[in-house]
C-alpha cells in the first residue's frame, strides 16, 4: 500500500488495530484534515472539534502563522542538539520568560517530560537550598491527578488503569485530597521534608473539576509559609484555555474586568506544554526564577530535541497568536455564554446534572454511573451530528473547542449538543 493511497475509515481503523499497540480507545472517526475549529474525516464529513487534542490546538487547526513559522524554520535548520547553540532558542526563551514573568525557561518536548523536569528541579532545590537531607525530599500531590503516564508519575496516580502491573513504584510522594487546604497544611506543618506541592489549577482528566474560590491562593500562601515550592501543572489549563493566559491567573493577558476580584497567584515552578506549540509540534517548558532554576547545571538534565530551532520558532509564533488574536478574552466570553446556554437546557432534563468549567474548558455531568456507557453513547451521537467530544471518568463529557471559535460557531455547537441530548433522551 502506498502511503499516498486513499484509505477508508474502516481500513484505517483496521490497520491501527493490527499494527499498533492498543493503548488508546479512540472514538471511531478517522480524521485527515483540520482548519480552525473544524476537522474532516477521510470520507469528507466535516465536524466541529470540541476536544482540541486535549487543549493542544487552542489556536485552531493548522494556524497559518504557526505553520509558516514551522515550515520556514524546518527549511533552514531543524536540529542541532544542545551540544551547540542555535540562533532561535535564546529568542524563544526571552519571549516566553517575558510573557510569563520568570527568569529562566528549561525547554522540553512533552507535558510528561516537563512534569518530570519540574520534579527534578524541586528535589535538587530542596537539597541544595532548603537543606533537606539527600534522598529524603517528598512532594505533595493531589488525589485524582493527571500529570502523565511515565513510571514516576503513575507512582502517585490513583488511577488503577494507569498503575496496575507497572510497579514497583517511585517513592517520595504524599497524596492528599484536592481542594482541601486543611489537608495540605496538616502535611506541611508535620513534615519538614516536604519540598514541593504539585497541583493542577483545574483537574481536567478528572472531569474538569474546578476547585473552590481561594483554594489556589490559599495553597500558595501555605507553601510560602512552610518554604515549599508551589508547582503548577498548566499543561492543559495554560495558554488562554480558561479565559486567562494561565489558570493560576498570574500576569493575565486578558482585560481587568475578567480578572476583577481574583488574586494573582504566581507559581514557583510553572509547567507548560500542549498549546505552547498550537498543536503543530511537541513543545513543553518549565519556568522558574533564578533562585530555583540555577540549581540545574550542565549534565543534570537534558533532551536532544528540547529547545530545537523548530520548537523555538513554533513556540514564539503560538504565543504571538494568543496575544494578537486575544484568545484569552475570547475564551472567557464564550465560556460564559456556553455555560449559560447549556444551563437553560439542563434545568429541563434529568439526563444532565450540571455543566462546570472555566473559559472554554468545560464538562457536563451525565446522570448515570461511572461504569455506564451513556456518556460514550452520547459522544457517538454527537459525532453523527457533526461534533467531536470524548468522555472522561465514565459519565463526564469534556468540551474544549479551539479558542479561535466565534460566537456564531459556539451557538451552533450548543444547538448540536442540545439537539443530540434531546434525541438521546427520547
């Protein structure tokens, strides 16, 4: 079979089933093209993308500015490794650190790599700056977290599917309840070996669980009180997804009226990925100030591809699109509209319990058990009606369209969702 040969959806799925590892359970749709908020399958059917590659495609599919930056750089210089300097990395590091107001950036490729990098930085800081005895540092994490699927990360996951039969696990982590400041303080005041607190500002994979007002600022204050690093995993929530440049709201890019009354929370270590490239290329980063980042020295950490010239060019272009097209503002306004419109339907039905989220990271809670197929069946029906979404945690459907969506497109999508839910109920 020629790689350029046209293929049907059925054939494409069969090829993956036969030749690929079965580590995903995709919705049965085979996509071959994307532009803005739309994707097309191999048969030519058009869909609204309401997942955005788990928020990697915030800037929309194949954004011309990002694609141009990638292709132009690829024609010039693609990779040098970090054995040599290149003329793009420093420009990117300057642009990103000035955007997020940190001193230093350590470039990586994937979100999980960036989380692992942050954990290493935190531990090294604990031994060299805080004075914790070597190999004794512990990091506090939250139950129902999702930070990736590497061996270290699944060691502090409580997802049995991600964990079972992958042990032995890595020690040095303390799990507490999410959105519980008392649980955090109890650990911090009783354990002087705690080096950091790793947290998602919104637990996306857990079902778009938004913490209580004041939780993040309270957690940051406790970390400061006990000299513990506050580590924000914004791989999914960052880059304008929640209606602010960052969900932690530090140094927002949106207008003051959107942030009124919300305290600024600046993480000690910030983890970014996904939309840092607009979905065009694997780009992730860890940002921190000099007092923390300077514990990393030559040989301590690295990546052959991390910080390559293409990644640098793409990263700058992706951040420029967010700023120039005011995507944080758009996400804020459309998110408010989305939840308001869906709530009009929810009060009329027993099928959906509620809608929750921030900006354009939202979810609906289906009135059924986690082990039911209802949410999956609804997503299959949505697919038939021209909108792609995916369940999480069994009875929850996550909705996260590209942030370039217009008001008219969003209302069209709401109509599709409501129509589908009504049909499903019948």
